[in-house]
C-alpha cells in the first residue's frame, strides 16, 4: 500500500514520515517503509515541494491513501487541495487544527483529525482497497546501472503482478524489458504484486522514469489525446500557450483545448485516465485542472 504524506511544510512532512517509518530513498520524491503488524506500507513524500510542483503530482498519482497535514490555509495548501480534486483522490486523512474550505471537494470524504498523534494509529492500520489481479501496471521512479549487476529499476506496483523472467513493455518508449531478478525490502523475491515497492534488474534497452506494463495491457501512446478538459475554477490565466501534462511519472509540454491535449512528445495513457495539466512557472496557482482521456 502506498501512502502520500503531503504538507506545505517540508519539516512537517519529514517529522510525520520519520515517526511512521524508515527512509529508504530520497530524490525529488522520497520513500519511507513502514513495517507494522507484519505488513509493509510505503510512504511517498514530495521532497522538493513546494519549490517544484511535479513531486506533489507524482506523489498524488502513486498514493492509495493521502495524508494531508496543514496548520492554516495558504497558497500552497490551496494548490494541494486543487491538485487532489483534479486527480479525484477521495481516500485520505486530513490533519489540521483549523477548519479548511473543503466543501464540494474530495476532501469532504477524508477522515479529519486535529493532530498527528490522533491520526497515527489510523494511518498505521490503513488497509488497501481490494483490487483485481489484472494485468501488470507498475511505475518506475528511478533507473540506473550497477557494476556487476547491470541495469536496475526501482518502482511501485499499482496493479497486477511481476515475476522473474517476465517479458514486459516500458512506456512511453515502447522498449522491451525482461526481468532478471526482483528484490523486495532488499531481499530476493520470485515475484511482486500490487502495493509493493520493488527493485529489479533487467535485460533490454535502458529505461528511465515511466511505466512498465505487460504485453496484454490496454495502453495508448500518442502525441494527441482526445477527451474532456476540466479546468479548475480557481485557475484564471490565459491558456493560449504551452503548459505541461503530468500523468503518473510522465511530465510533458503540451497545449490543451476543451477536447484535445496536444503533447510535444508521446504520452502513455489509458482510457479514462485523469491527466493533470500544470503551469509550473505560475506564481499564483500551478495546477490548471485535469484532462480526462476518452
């Protein structure tokens, strides 16, 4: 299970993460591992937020459960609320000593606590929602080479299973990948499944941040995405210019209209995906809204 810990304060995020688990990796997003009652959960923390908006969106996409901890309403708290609404992340825990304007947003469904101490047991005991077996859908957050091992990728299984010797496709580059070995929590494993944070060594062309899917998974790769644009009512600036599309761990320049998203490079997506549209240099609000692929 993946839990995103969000706050406008980096210190508050780190304090909560360290109180829950052990850090296992740090970059623009950081990971912590919780072992509670014999069950492993992974925390995702948007390390470079609010300086950069992308880590916030990556963390939201990865999350099965959101923990939003804030002390008062400000620009970045408002931005996080807009982002969660755009992604329709309606499973979460809100930790705040003050009432926030969440009416009409997904945050209305969040369980509310006034302090982390009150929420701690709820977070530790959270259970993933039941998923189907389905085809493999995994997000790769980092890939690199290791001497004597070869090509290595780290990531998150969001659906299905991955086994040793599986032949997979990496998107958006449509590269062939064969899994040589799998590690879970630094231990060798024969397979990994939904909710697991994995490390694999693989054969094939070098990959980067993106997606691993089975050959049978329904997936599209295109510069043009047809669908419906849902602009946030709080975003007031003109959109007759380039912005960015963000989906899972993909971040691509694009232009958006009511019915089409035109990307500078191919985007990997599935029908009904909610693609977050961003304006990263905007000084007021960087989350433009969501484009829903048809």
